[in-house]
């Protein structure tokens, strides 16, 4: 039996071709290269950033993938921010807050003088309309609806004081207020139907405004000249340095890389593992930061005839060789999964000892479940082949290659995998229909409550789970105000998710960027997403 080699994760990867970055073992913020020749930041210019896929929807309350989140994050401010170095929650739109002892009530005192880009004020009524609106979005707001689980109401105490109340304790909510998902939008946007606020009509209070979104082509944004209420973490006070942001959709990884090398774009996302070395050798900066949250994994639908058997799920767990996936498909920027949570997530527990590649153990479990080796090596039972359908979205370049390797690994133990791809826009509806055995994907969040989002039988529950023990632990961690007590519940929940095969983790997502030497101070947030307010061009 062989297992993934646990390694100390670094939030940034340094490459000597352009600059040397300091490494840190926990989640940390990244800036681009130091200013050449001692030059100082200055205003102006258009930064062109190449996206790996079409955003589909740039509404931050509905956005579900990095290529949507990059432009969406720039349009909105959040009540709080999270320091990527320390994990501390710090002021943004809220200058102070108070959390009740039972973690059911959160009272925010807002900054005054903040406006949305249509001139309307950001106030306590805005907080109420946004949180009420996210509840109204339902499944359209996959993340937001889980962050607001148990939401009862928001009370407008006065013009700049909002009291948010939950029916049950919700310890994770304060961290959730730092995310783009709970970023505030103007009433003119909130009142619109979900499908009318994906490509236009998006009015936020953030440092940039949406000028135009042409699907499959580009998202264009412009600086707000009078912006003056940025996060307390930002070095620049006042409006952003950049005058314009242009997010160009360039799906082909080689074309993105070539566009950066030729100077047609200033930065690229979704750098393919095979392109990293070429960028470095060309003297371009490569920046990477490990994403917290749920690693890329197969998530089981336990309502299906085959995957309802825990022995089948456990066999799949043992048959996957995580180290082979990283070594064959990815690069040194990535790590094999070692738990149900990525290693940069708060309260992560290393469970790599139970995730070793064990083909013999997988075969034994399948034998016990009554699946016998049939023609072509594929197992059969009662005249039916052991075939599992995996659905996945084409929003991350290595997805297909990684899944094809997993397909080969499972075939060696007698499991036939059928892959069905879809767009990120159709992925949620496909999961809701339930016509699959496993779904493939990841989810990024610093807080370990992302486990509840993914595996609670009381929330979206795409996997049709009904596990009172797991639900109890997930609810307890959400309610626990004591950090040690919460960490213990999270540790137990991670183990159950793996032991019962609800999740088959493969590798941890890393955000890898390529930057020209003109780009400075392009920073990662705590969740490894990008913030362009302090960024400038030389």
C-alpha cells in the first residue's frame, strides 16, 4: 500500500526567473514583483487579464467559479475582510461589530458616506435587502444560501446599524461576511430576477464598475473615481490605481500563454501545468497560492443503486492513486489531497494515512459487495456491469486529463467509469437532477464550514445524504464559539466524510497566475481570489 507524501504546503511558490518571493506555511497574501528601479505606484492604465473560461454570470452572489469571481469581486465591497496572513477578520464596510454569546445575533455598525455606483447610500437597509435577497435566490446562490443557513431576519436598528439574527447558532457567519458572495449590491440590482443580473444591471459599491460583459469574449470594468472606503487591509486609500480592467476570455491554455509572452495581455489565470516552465524560462513571473476549502474530489450520490453501498464507495477511495495524478497530470505547484479539506483550510486534519493507494483492498471490498470480475476485467453483479457515471464541468484545464487517469485507475480494479462533461453554467442543474453516481469538483473557502455546505443533509444536499451523526457534527461546529471545541467537531466530520466514502478527494487546487513585469501588487485574498484595488502598471 502506498500513500500520498504529506508535504508542508506553502501559500506561495517562488520562481527565480523574475523575483524571489518569501514563502509561508500558512495562507498568506501575495504581491507581484518589487517595483523595478525603485519606481513608485501611480494611477492610470488598463490591465488586461486573460480568463480560462467564460464567467457565465458575474453577479457575485451567484458566481461559482474563479473566472466569474475575478471580475465580480471588483464590483462589490463586503462588511468585513479577512487577513490572508493571520486569518483575522478586519473592518471594511462595517467599522465594528458585536457577536452574541450564543452566535445567533450579529450586530454591524457601518461606515457612513459609502455609496453604490448609482449614487444610492450603503446603509443598514442595504444589508437587509441583500441578505433577504440571497435567501430568495435559493439554489442560484449555492454558497450564500449555506452561509445564511438558519437566517431569521435582518433588523434595521438605525440608518447605519444592522442586526442579523439566526434561528440557530452560526459561528461561521462572521467569516462569511468577508466573502464576495455576501458582497453588497444596490437595491436596483437586488430587486431583479436572478437571470437579469448576470451580464448587466450589476450595481455595487466596489472600486470598479461594470461597463460591459460580452459572453465568451470579455468583461470590461472602469475605476470609480471617488471611491474612498476600501478594506482596512489595502495599502492605498481612495480610488484604485488602474483606470480600467479588461478580462478577456481565452479558453486555450497555449493561446493564453502566447498572449502573455507576446504582450497582448498583462496577466493570465488558469496557467496549465505544462506551461509553467515555459513562462519561467521566458522571464515571466509565475505566482501560485493554495486554495483552502474542499479539494478536487469525486462526491458521491448515495441515492443511486450502486453508490448507496458504502463498500463500493470505500473501494473507489482505495483505488484512486492521488500521487500518480499529481505526478502525471499536474505540476510541483499542486499537492495530493490528504483530507476532506484542503491543507490551508482552518481546522484541517491530516488523514493521509487513510488515503493511500490500495488496489488489493479495493478489490476485496468489491468482492464483499458481490461484484465479480467479468469479461474485459469489468465486474458484474446480477448480470449488470459495475459502471459509474461521473459528471464534471470544463472550468479547470486539467479536469479531463485527471479524470481520464482516475478512469484508468478504477478500471484496474474492475470499475467502469463513464465521464459526462458540461459547462459550469449547467453543472448545478445537472447535479440537481441526480442522474449520476459521482460529481467532480472543488469549492474554495477558508472556513471549515464549507464541509457543511458540501455534505449536510439539511442544505442543498446534492448527494442525497442522510447521516444523522455527520449532520450533528456539522451543526455543532457551526454553533461552537470555542475554537478548540469547534476544531474537534470539524476533525470528526472530516473523518466520517472519508471513511464513509461520501467524498473521494484527489488533489488540492492551486491558483496559478502568469504576470508580465509591468504588473505590480496583484494580491491574493485569503480565499486565493484576486483583488485589483492596489494593483498598478509600470
